[in-house]
């Protein structure tokens, strides 16, 4: 079967590999139709993904079709279209026992820690498949990206009408804006790119846009009538931005770190204490997040059409990929089309 392997940083290879054997108990054999390309894949391509080993088959944002199931699997059934929850968890650690498999102490993410979906067929645990009779494979491949934002917003427990700030209007920030908007919050987007801000506003999920710069705090104060936002999401992956974000949160508010950085984040304790801030980390997404997002796309609450800006069939991905990474490419979400 056709397989794309990232042999080493900067070097993909299209090859053929042996098709997987029949699925074991509790497993499903799936045909991969669509693979979303994400920041994690781009970091791996550049060799900037920490604790990453090569060679690796990338791909954790997957729209798949079930082609066989192992013993004991009642659902999904052969022929079902599914999104894949790519977080393989142990089931017994403290996080798993507390219903938070997204941050299992020995988490293995498909396409990151273990081989992912840039291949025609793969075997996954059946419990990691989330079925939809309505969504396209492309929409199913978007569910994981949306999940990061959905989970962040779920963690923040927003109240309707709350003024929230999302820093960083890349795919993760856009997803956070989407779910904050669905929670009836008033969404302010902050980014250093006017192009990205324009995209966020065109999606209709950001009510206001602030171009990052020296007067960002003043603009935030003005938009919130001196209060500042009561929830601030940082989706920049930039330590300076994350440290700066402490100043943007209202007294009693919440600061949610969605994207992560390697290294230290420091903050001024009086900034933190005076406001009695709540600081939250958010990681991956839960099975509930997956089910909720699928229902929200099915109902039309989420419009997935603007998300996918770039596509490539298997034979052309390797050639096109570097051009997608150019700053002027306008990439939001690229899709590998295997079928
Ligand atoms: Zn991703
Ligand atoms: Zn666990």
C-alpha cells in the first residue's frame, strides 16, 4: 500500500509498505481517506518537534472508513465513516481513571509517538473511532483540529456574554474562537498578522480584531470598557506572548495556555495574585469533545468550508508541501487526499 514516510527532517518519501494484517480483538482496520496537516507535522518536518524520532509516518487528523473489525467489536461497523481520536491511552493511570485519557501519563499520539495515517490502511482501537453518517471524510479529518480548541473552551467554562481574548489566529486559535463563539462569548482576536485576523473575522467567529503591537493593552481596555477580558486563550506557541498574556486578563479571570512551548514560562506574582487568576493548561481533547464536535458540524453550527485552503493527492504531497509552508501561502489547513 502507498505510504508516505518522513525519513528525517525535511525529507518525505513515498513508498509502498505491507498492508496491515487482520484486526485483533477490539481493533478495526480502516482505510484512510483524508489526513489534515497540522503544526505538529510541520514542526516534525523542520526537525523542531521535541522528543520526535525518525523515520515516522505522520498523520493524526484522520477521516477514515472501517473496512474490517476484530472480535468483540459491535461498533463501528464495516463501511462506517469515522473521525479518529489519535490519543492512545493506557486506561489505568491516574488521568485515565479520572476520565481524562487526553493526558494519560503514558500517552501515545498516532503520527507523533507512533506511526500515523499517511498510508492507505491502518489498525486502530475501535473505541478511538467516532462515527458520523453525514460528515465527509474531509470534515471528519478536521474534528481533531477543532478538538484542541473545543477542549480549551470546555476547560474555561465560559459564561454567555463573557468577553474573551484569543491570542494567535492560526488553526488552534481559530478553533478556540469557534467554540468560544458557540458558547455565546464575545470574542476578541489578537494576532501579529493582518491576514490571519481578516480570515478570523471572515469566519464570523471573532467579533473584534486587534493587530498585535505596543497598544494592544490599550485597545483591549477600550473594547472591554476598562475591565479586560475575563478569559484569555494563548494559542501562539510563543513564550513572550504567553508571559505577556498575564497582563491581559481581568481581575478574577482565567488564562488558558492552549499551545505549548519547550522551556520556562515565568510571570510576575503580583500580576497573578492581585487578579486572583486561574491558570489552566489544556492538552488534546476528550472523547466527549469529539462526539460534541461531530454533532455541531452535523447540525450546521460549525461551517467547515473555509478551513481547508490546500489539498494534495498522495503523489503530489511531497512536491507541494514546502510551498504550503511559505509565509504567503495562506495555509490554514492542508489535506492529503489518499483516496
Ligand atoms: Zn493536529
Ligand atoms: Zn493512562
